[in-house]
């Protein structure tokens, strides 16, 4: 389905033009070719993966090509690739490999310094209570931010791994430093879920590395059926403190960069959220007028119910592994997240169009459905189809709207 | 209390849950509707919705409950849901003084956005944390009386008074509506019992004459709101 749609709408995402020279393909290729005949991974997925490896091995990484290649998705078995790709595409890592290391360590230090100024003594094993964290010389803004963050960190758990004291103290620091640096919006609920998603990606990467090492596997060995994102609570304890600090800093910077285009989502009255919802409504109206009219007539304009979708960039509507697949594409989008997200939201709403319309006499059911989508039952294929459908909508309406403007 | 089929009911009541973030609104709701409690329940973004059908004086009553986000940033969207609500549970955390101090602000919000005749119950949650108590029962009770609010203390964790809170507020409303108001002001003999202040002023006629519902809206709702719907 994805391939077909991409075939039809190939105007925008051109496949990487460069013809790959066989001898340049890095080692993973061998493992891929010999790996078990998995039906979930098509040959084209293997090719994309190989191309990603190749692009990442260049001294000067071509971000444009990386973007279009990453758009096809990144296998769940190799968290290292995803981690690097996201960091590059979010503008945290420099594409110039020569300077990469020094710029990363500078950024990490910058974060750690800032964090230390707030948490001089906080050990990773400490309990996060108001008495531990709040001191008398803090401003009201700082105290209020802390209070909210402490309540919310307890309630942030994309997976088991987030029940550990280490994860919780990392997340607390990240959110607080972010709040301190962005007083225009301050900490707003939802940002905790976004930060946790990045942290999850980077924790998985490190835990996967540790597991590979202990099992004596080479870092290039790859088993496409392996899912590296199934983290256990005790896994986090395996990570050494220096790495924890790096993961914390990396999460901070990715969050910071990710939110740069989303600032307006969290400032007073959340104008950014409303804009994305309005755009979602426009798209649904064009594609399925009947659905939109149905929702309007029942006084259930999407704005009321897709609010959380937009506010949390879908992190509440899917489990973390499904979300990662969706964010792969959202992050790989050329334009910022705010242009692409409405298409994903519209595609998601349209998926339930028939179901919603069948509830004509039972409007409550519509709300109950939308606030608790049956996405838990979805498999990877369903996510791929959703993303293909979002892309299809984008091709239909974004190009058209450009034409209309002209 | 018995539950019947989802669509058989005599009255429909819209209730909102409001109060500071983290006081336990979502857990009170899940305890009431699903008998579930979750220490790691997620923060509420915007509003969430649930229903529960209960029996009260031979009538089947369906409560539509809107659980709102407590964080200030969401006030603009949550306040839109106050309209049409006949009752509000205003929740604070008995272990956090500032959540009680903020009750004033929440009353102000109700005054601005809710219908005038809304019945309000002040709910002090987390009584299981007795050793951390920061808000005295007497203080809260006094405040409730002064402001003509019903009052109860609950624990979503150990289930104390949760069903009672919802049932009692529905009962108060129902009694007012059926013109069976008995002013049992003196009936405040313990924390477990609801202490109802004087009936809220200005109960409009539609509250006194609840209409048998067919669809998910009352006559009064229909006359007040252009569009039909359950909110
Ligand atoms: N000990 C105890 N903890 C509770 C009780 N009710 C809720 N909690 C805890 O308090 C925290 C917040 O509870 P929620 O129900 O999510 O709070 P809320 O009022 O819905 O918060 P927002 O959605 O942010 O407005 C969670 O960690 C709950 O487990 C209670 O009765 N006793
Ligand atoms: Mg809540």
C-alpha cells in the first residue's frame, strides 16, 4: 500500500537519486541478506536500511537525502540508527562528521552546567519530593513549575523503564531546565510525554548496545525481527552514570529543537494547537464533507476531541512503539511538524469516519471512541497504512492549496 | 444502587470535575465509573468524558461526567464545558494547602462560566494520607458552609466516600428538581456524612421541573442551546 501510494504521488519524495555502489555498502548488508526470511520486512525495507547506513557513513552527511530516506521508516531492531537520524534531522548533531564530536560534547556540557545550577546535589537515586527540590530562594515561577513537574513525572510512563528513580530524576531535570529557559510558555502538560519519547529512544539505544556487548554480538549484526524497544525496568540500572548524563542532555536538546517550531502550542491560549486543529478540520472537510458536517451538527467539531492529539503530538493515542514509527515520519518531514501533523490527524479521524457516522443517535459513543481510540489493537501494518494515507492527503491538498494560492 | 441498560434512564445529569492539577479528579472518576485506581494515571489534557447510571429514589439517573484538566494553561478550553452542567465536584487535596486555597479561584471560574444554579460540592480527596493532612476538616467544612457548598472528604485510593460523593450531589440536585427539598442543615454529624449548606440561591424553574428525557438533552438544554448534544 505504502509503495503504491508513493508510486502514485512520487512528485514530492523522490527516491534517492544516487546510484549506490555495491562496494560502498557497509557491513550490515551481509547480515541482512543472510538474515531469516522475515515476512514483516520486505526487500525494499532492507534497501532503505542499507541506504541509511551508507548516508550516515559519509563525512559530510547529506541531510536532504537522509530525510527522504528516513521517511520510509527505520527498522525497530536498530535503535542506534534511529537515534542518530533523529538527532541529525532535529538539528542537534552536525552533519559534518569532523566537527560532530566536539559540538556534541559542547552541547552536553552546556546542558549539564545549566542543570547543575538547579540540582547541585540531586543524585539519580533520590526521591523527587517538593522538600528535596524546592528551596526558599526560588521564584514563584520556579516553585510552581517544580510542583507541576513533580506531579507529572510520577504520571509519565511510556513504558516500564520509566518507573525507575533514574528515569524520573532525568525527566524532572530535563523538564525543569526547559521550563526555566522558556518562560513564555513555561512547562505545559504534554511536554512531559514528548520528552519521555525522546528519552525512550536514547535509553533503548544504550540498552541495546549493552545487550549486544554482553552477548558478544557485533554492532553491525542485525536481526530485523528483533525489537529493541521493549525496555524492562531493570534495564535502566545497567547504564553507567556518564551515559545517563549524555542521554539526559541529548533528550533535552532534541526536545528543545523539536519544540522550536511548536512554541505556539504551549503559550497562552495555545494558538498553535488551534491552528493545527483548524487545518485538520479543513482537510477533513475537503475529503469527507459528510463526516465534518455530522460532527458539526452534533456539536462535536473535532477541536474538542483532537485537542489532545495535537497537544501531545499523538503520544497519548498510541503506545510508544507505534508512536516511534509515526514520529519517524513526522521528524523526517521537510517542512516543520505543524505542516504535516494536520494530515496525520485528519487521516486518523477519517479512519473512524464510518464508525462515527454509525453513532448518529448515540453522540456519547463518538466522544468515547475518539478519546480512547482502539489503536492498541493496531499492528505495524496499520501504522504504515495510516502514514501512507496521511501522505496521500498531503499530496492531494498541499499541492492543490499551492495551486489555489497561485 | 443498580445499573440498567445504558439507554434506559429517567434523568440525565451533566457533572463537571474541577480543581487543581494532581488532586485526584481523574482517579475519583475512574473509581466511580470503573472501580479502578491508578497511581500512575496520566495527566488529563483538555477534558475526558465518562458516564454512569445510578438509581436514586426509584428513578434511573444517568450521570455524564466531564473530567477537566487542572493546569492553568487549559482553563480556556475546559471552562467551555461548564455550561449546561447541573453539578460540579470541586476537588482539592487534603495534603496540599495550596490546592485548598485555590478553591476560591475555582468558584470564581464557575461563577463566570457555569450556569447560575449549578450545585457545587467541595471534595477533599486523599484521606488515606491522614498523616500528611494539611487542610483541617473543620476549616474546609466552615468554608463550605460559608459558601453554601456541599462538602465531603474522599479517598480515590481506598474508595472511601467516592460513590457517596457522586450519589449525594446527584441526590441534592434531584431533590431540588423534584421540589422535595428538605433543609437538613443540621445533619452534619461526621466527616463521612455530607453536610449540605442552604440550597443554592436562584434555582431556576427548569431545575424544579426536570423533564423526562428522550434524547440526550433536557428541554431546558434545548431551549438554552441551539444544538442538541450531550454537552
Ligand atoms: N494517596 C492517594 N493518592 C491519590 C488519590 N487520588 C489520586 N491520587 C494520586 O494523585 C495523583 C494525581 O491524580 P489524578 O487523578 O491524575 O489527578 P487529576 O486531578 O486528575 O490531575 P490533572 O489531570 O492534572 O488535573 C496520582 O498519582 C494519583 O495516583 C487518593 O485518594 N489517595
Ligand atoms: Mg486528571
